[in-house]
C-alpha cells in the first residue's frame, strides 16, 4: 500500500466521483477525511467503511473551510472535488446561483490549497488534484457559471503547479466527460426545460453526443487516474489537465 502514512482530504466525497477517489486512496493505505452532505446514517456508514473522519463544512463559506482544514491537520493529498451545476440561458441565470457555483467549484479550491500548501512544502511532498471537467477546455451553452469556474480551476492549477514544483508538490486537474453521478442526473430536468427536450433526448443528444465512446465515464476511472497522480512515478506530472472524457475534447 504505497500511500500508507499519508493523509488525504477529498471534498465532495460522500457520493459520486469523490467517494470513488476516497475509496481508492484508502485501499492504498491513506488515512482519509471525507467532506460532503448527506443522510447522517449513510455518512456514518461510510466513515466506518473507510475508517475515515468526516467534515460537514459548507465550502462556500471560507470560515468553515478554515475550520475543516484546521481539524483535519496536515494534509499530504488534497482532492478538490466538490461541485454543483445549474443550467439556464445567461439572461435568466440567477445571480445567486452564479455566486454559489463560483464559490464552490473555484474559490473553495483556492482556500483549501492556500491552507494545505505550507504543510506540504515543509514535508517536501504533496499532491493536489482538482476535479475539473471537459468544460475546463471547451464550453457548452446554458452553463456560463460552470464553464467559467472550471476554466478558472484549470488556470489556477497551472499557476500553483509552477509555484510548487521546486518543493516536491504537484498540482493537476482531472477533467471528466459526463460521469453518471448525482451532479449529472440532477441537471437533466433543467436541460430538458432549457432546450425543450425529453429525458432520453437529453441523455443521447446532449450528454453523450460529444463522447466518441457513447458511454458515461465511471467514477472508478477517475479514481484510478487520481491514484496514478499520487505515485512517485508521477512526480514530474504537474500542471497537467488530464482528459477522461470518452474522446469529447479530441475533436
């Protein structure tokens, strides 16, 4: 178990991609701190399964982020995975939704990184992995806030990768295509309304149409990519944006 003795914090890890990453890191020996919302019984079950701690911090609140980071202690592996989506034409896009999406998908990563980096630099080892999206590379209509946040996350990751390279700390993005998670499932009704489509049309003509494989990416595929980025063999992989998108951004 090559991560024995390492401590990992994975945001948005009570379901979906984040949970798959947390499980993969734990399987390789890392101590894991979960973060996210959900039913208390389910979160307790996950903590038992992974022998993990849990923080219910709201990542749109910098004060709660600071408290979470202080409680977690020194972090060797930071995975910024929490996110949300809203679909609407720009002239109808609620201003509060814009603010929340930018805060959760982009600004939260700044706050977790700035607090985790001093400890990583002191140890001379660290891994920062930011879950971006194919939308960090290309845009889709009706997703102005999400596209802006994910493009910003890509630029932020590249910047800190350059800053941290002399200190044994890497920073990379993983950019999935459509992964069958609650985040994707929950945006289907909004897309149906915005485009006047049926559920089946949204799945086949909007979600999967750009993925050459015509398959949803599985959370475990993202987790496997994250594990590789934690290996010593990936010490010179930094500032990269890894596409796991079924060929979407190859066109």
